[in-house]
């Protein structure tokens, strides 16, 4: 039994030793083969999402020619989760083009106080769209009779009526004569102030889509030059303080100087002049369109 088993055991031991040596030193005896490394297959990188051009234009609601000036465009990413979107592009061109990646967007255009909004989805292909803006424009001026008032002497305030209040909501103040005020379609209340006193006129004006409403507000007023003199036609005293009052005693305007000018609505007034501690008064009347000097004679008390 021992003679039969020994050669096998010796052979097994020798074989195991050689195998161990081959595993430990695969290149030493030339009998071992290293295990092949496994490498993941390589693929070309995925192409980036293709950007495409969005071209937009604006039209007045209804029938009208494209709006060409006064436009402000913005493009927002449309997240759809209620969070505030980011502006991704903007332009003031009449018909801008935006290069955008695929996805949903919100496009807005502002035309003065009017605006429009539209949602678009880019899918890697060029897209054209038109936004319709419900807007027109208002251009204001003033006159006394047939004579135009210089723009520098006029100021307008524009309101949206709310209920029975014609001046319910202020749209804009300090509008100058000749300015083009772009507004949504609707009816507006306009207050025109001539000069810096009480020469005021009001009117309700309608703005229509795609049209410019030109309106002239007619004032019944005049500009008077205030003077304190020693005698009619004499030189005015410098440094005189003037107060213009209504017959009921309400102060309309105050001014200081030798001959300040005041624009007043048609009507009756009382003029008070103060100089060197003395007070002088005079009643006078303003007639529309009749600019003139109002002299207070400094009679000794």
C-alpha cells in the first residue's frame, strides 16, 4: 500500500509546488499565464442637446402692422414648479432671435405699460412665433384758444378710473407734451397742468389697439406779471413778496422778485405785495388768453 501511494503523493506534492510557483511567478518558469484584465466597452460621447433659434415678433391685438419700436423682450426658463424663473435672454430689437436649448420657456414682451406673454417649447428645431399686445398710444398737448402752449409749460398725469373715482389709479405723472405714452387699450383720465398754479384741465380719453390717440386739452388761463410800483408804469421794486389769493382767501401762489410771472386760471383774484415791512393789496381779474402786467401801486399809508 505504501509503495503504491508514495509515487502519487510525491507527484501531487511536486505538482502543487510547481503550481504555486507558477501562480506566484508566472513568468519565471514560463508555465503560468496572467489573468486577462476586464475593460468596459467604450462608446462615443452622447451628442449635446441641439440648440435652435426662436424668432419672435409683436403685433397689436386685432388687425395691425407689427410693432417696431419701444419693445422689451425677455425669455424665462419655464420650471413649472412655482419658483421664480430665471431670465435666459433679453432684447430690445423689433424682431429678435434667441438661440435656446431644448425645453419649455416663457416669452414676454413689454410695450410701454402694456405687455403680452406666451409659453413655447423648443425641441431642437427653429421656431417662429408672434405675440399680440393689446396696446395703443397717447400723445398729449395743450392750447389756450387757438394758441399752442409751449411743451415746457405743460405737465400731464394719466389715471385709470376705478369705480366712480376718475383718478382711481395713477398710471404716470410728469408726462410732457408730445411724449408718446404706450398704454393698454382702455379709457384713461388725463389731468393737464399749465404752469405751476391752478390752470388745470381734465379729460377722459380712449386708447385703441394699434392706434395713436392725439389729444389737445384747451385751457382757459393767462400768464400775468406781478409788479409793485411807486406809480403806474414805474420801475418795479426788487425783493417784493407776492401772494395770489382767491376772493375767499385761499392762497393760490406765492412768489418773490421784482416781476415774477404766474399762470392762473380764468377768474377773480386778490394780490398782496409785501415790501420793506409794508403790505399793499389789489384785486384783479384774469381773462383767458390775455397775458398782461398786474401792478400794485405802493401808496403811502
